């Protein structure tokens, strides 16, 4: 529960940070539309730029404008910075000094230039919130998240060495290798080859190349061949190479083929090592199993923040959006994505009217593969951006078509893992339990490791008959199940346990093409058509029986039973709790001719119920008052019964207790303090009697009894407490 709570908290923090970044971008975009700033900027632009009409503006015009901007405004990182500067005043100072401190300020200044020329442009932001998933690293062979790394580092500050192992000289770390003797033999063999090649420089030569890198390269396999090297390099520039396991490679190509391919790669790697003298180059050409040369960059990755803001200008001449970056020029979208902070996760744009649009598909090269794993839930993202989207016009429709065509024209992924949950393509191995490819003769778009690739449009979700009924559809008669799976309900599980066939597929599934719309039954002779369970399924409004109405009136069945009219409960869904599925009903189904009668009777019944509740409340209040009055009467009777005895007892004590501060009940009783009273008389006065004593005018006569009739005794006992009755 704690891990789930921390995960939800981290996800909520990611969402809040994302919303804050969007709000910051909208604020800065609005600031760049201030009329005063636009007027100041327009006064700085030469006249020949402002005299060109919008219909004649093209990329050549934007390139000339950007060239003038670079020559006029200088980038000076040494400008002073404030902790909390006023953004408007800061832009005014930058316009007066014709300089900027960083790439962001240069972008804002050029945005002012474009908008002062009445060009429709938008600010593009590459948002970098905190990662949705915490970075995981391996510590002692275990994958730990960032929060658990601190614990592992504190618990194990140094590397532990077992007593039987030899510690490395010079305080080096013990490196744990897997693979046993086979790995050590390979290392010894390769070291011998290096020694033979470079015997004179044996002492000063560098270490051989990383074995893991060569083994990963030897396991990569590509099935699709291109016509030229340029097309292949262009196709693979934006893709990430992923290594496949030894088991997968042996299953797909056979053990002998994979071993031959690995030996071939090892030979080519050894040849490169001999020719290069063991030094790594920035770009290495590796021979794949299919014989195609792939150029793979081995340079260092760019670290630190990048240029996360650029512009887009809509040109009426070409009716298209053109990307503009103050550092890399006009019409270079791939350079913008490459120079942004890695990894690219969210790319949004804000136009001069304040509307937001998601441009991740346009700039993110891995949007369909790895980027989706770094993004938040798509439904939440779409719902959040919905109030910020502007009205759809011709520009947006055309842009959507261009983006869709761009995604469709991209080459097929080359890794098996990239096909999982891919929005355009699918493999049979990644189909879920209730998914299937229809039609069976669907077109194969290509192959990945000998597996056919299908379009995502051919993947359909199947359902059982009951599930299709919830969608107001029924399976046509005579249809064969398109797929059979194991049912997960308790009824199916118990049936399999009885038949002793636990792996039996007993749940038939059908596709949408095997169903038809639900035809509701017809009410006849004032009787509501019911199902086998005595109610009516009303999952959709169209499932209401013909000639019936749905009344959401509580306890209507009780009124209908009194009037001898038919009313069936309406089942609108199912709720799973207590280990079973339970029907959820909402109102009742009655015939149309009985609607008015039932409504009037229900209103009258409600009035009667309210009257009964009112009477019940009054009766309860009367009983409470009666109980209170009886209690007060009992209290008064107790005071009258025992107060005189206490006074008499106090008088016998002779006032001694009053002088000592004690009450008649709390004062200490001594044998000599009763005056002339005997012990029996004192006891008779102080001890509570079971019978009420009668007092004469002369004094207390506790010894004499007066005969009473049975009626008098019975009347007296009615006022006695239980402990007073004989």
C-alpha cells in the first residue's frame, strides 16, 4: 500500500508539474503579444521587411528576416540576471540594448518581431516535467528505483568480498562476471590475439573493446533490406537498436545460424581491432546477419539542458506551418528535436490567441514507440488539453492529414518490443486475451524476424454474448465463436473444477461483425416482458420493451402489488463485490396504460408514509416525555420517603455532626451519641425498611402494625420499587 501511495503521489506530482509548465508557456506567449512591446519592436525593423505582403512571404523571406535579426540582436551570456525579474521590464531592457542572455530570450524577441509584422505564429515548447517513472539502476544485480538507491548505498558502503576470493591489487573493485569458464576462455583467447598483433606495445596498449558491446551488436538482426545505404541510414537514424535474447534468436533463426552469425561478427570485430589498433572511433560500421552495413554513432551523448523553445510560422503562400529556430535556421524540424533536452516527452504549441495544441507527433521521432511509455495516461492528457484547444479550422484539418501521412510513411520498426501497443502496427504475439485479427486474410504489411506485421486497424476486441448484450447487441443465430478462451467467473471456474478440466476453454467470444442490434420485446395484455431472472435488462435506453415506460420511483412495486398491476425492476448494470457479481437496479418497468394510475397511487402512498412517520415521531416523543415525568415522580417520592428518616436520625445525634461539618449521612456514628434511644430504635430509624412505615402524631411507632386489606396492599405495591416488595 505504501508503494502504491508513493507511485500515485509521484504521478500526481508529474501532472501538476506538467500543468505548471503549460501555464508558464501561456504566460510568456501572452507577454509577447503586448501592444507596447510590438510597437517598440516594429520601430526597429527595416522598412523593406514590413512592406512585403503576406501572400508573398515564404521561407526565403523568413531566412532573410532571421539573418537580419541575428546581426542586430547579440547573444551575451554575461548579462546580469535577477532572482525574480519582471518579465515585461526584462523584455523592454533587452529591446533597448538589442541583446539577449540565452536562447529563450532570443526566441521571445524574434517572436515579437514576427508578430509585429502581423504574421500568425505560435510558440513551441518542449516540456520537461519530472519523470513519470523513477530512474532505475542495478545495484548488486538488483534493479532499484531512485528512492531505494539511497537505502542500498547507506546499507552497503563498500563492496564485500567473500573470504575465499582474492582481493584485487591497488584497491580495485571486484568485478562479478557471469558465464563461468566460457566467458573466461573468450577473454583469454582475445587477449592472446591482441598480444600477437601488438607485441611491441604490450605494456602501453589500451584495453580491448567492451565485450558486452560486441555481443549486443552480434545479436541484432534485421529482416528488411533497403535498396541503398542512404535510405537505410535515414530510416535507422531515428530508431533505437535493441538487443534480442539468445533464446529468441535461436527460436527464430535456429541454433546453427545464430552461432554462425556470432562467429562471423566476431571475425569482423577482430579484423577491425587489428586495423584500428584497439582504439574506438566515433562512428563504427557493423555487419549485420543479413549482410547490410549499418552506420552507428558511438559519440558522446549531449548532456545538460537544450534549446526547448522554437517558433512556427504559418505562410499563406504555401498554406503550411514552417519551423523557425533562432540558432539553426528555417525549416529544420529535425534539428529542433535533436537539440532539445533529451528525452523528448511533451511538445506543445501556444498561438497568439492563447490556444494550445499537442505537436508530439510532429517533432518526437520516437513518439509511437518509447515516448508513450514516458507520457502520462493519454485519456487524462486529452481531457486536460480539451478546454485549451481552439476551434478547428482548415489549417488544423490540413495539418492533421499531413501528420497522419507522415506517420504512415515512416518505415516499420525493427525491434519486437517496439510493436507492443504500437498505434499503427501489431504482431500476433502481442494480442490480448480478448483481441483477434479480422479478417483472417488481412494484408501483411511486412515481417519482423519472420513474424507477419498487421495493421492496428485489423485488431478487433471480442466479447461474450452477455457482454455484447450490455452494449445492446445480440449475436446472430448460427454464428460460430471466433475465439475460445478460459472464463474467469466463479461459475466457469467451478464448472471446470467439476469436470476436472482446468485448462478447458469454455468461454466463446464473438466479434462485432457477428452481432446485430438488440430488438426489444413487446408488452402484451398489460404484462411486462421479463427475462429468466424476473427482471428487465435496461443497459441502454434502446433496450426498453415496446409499450413500456421506465419509472424511477422508489418502492413502486409495493404500490403495484396492492393495485394488482405488473411492474418489473430495471437492471442497469452489475456490481462486483463479495466475490460475486450482483445486479444493480434503477427504477421499474411498467406498461404505458398503467403509468398515470401508478404515479397517482405512488403519490398517495408517499403521503400516507409521511403521515405514518409523523405519527411515529409524535408517539416516540410522547413516550420519552412520559418516561421523563415518571422518573421525576420517582425522584420526588424517594425524597419524601427517606428525607424524614434522615432528619430524625440527625436529631438523635444531638447536633454533633453539624458542628463537625458532616451531614446526617456522613457523620460518624458512635454508640453514646444516640441519647436515650436504644440500639433497636436507632436501627429502625436509620435502616431502610421493606414496608412503608406509618407515623403517628406523637412520634415513630415502628413496633405496631395495622392490618390492611388485600386491596390496599395491592394498591400500595404498585408504587413500590422491586426491592421494596415482599
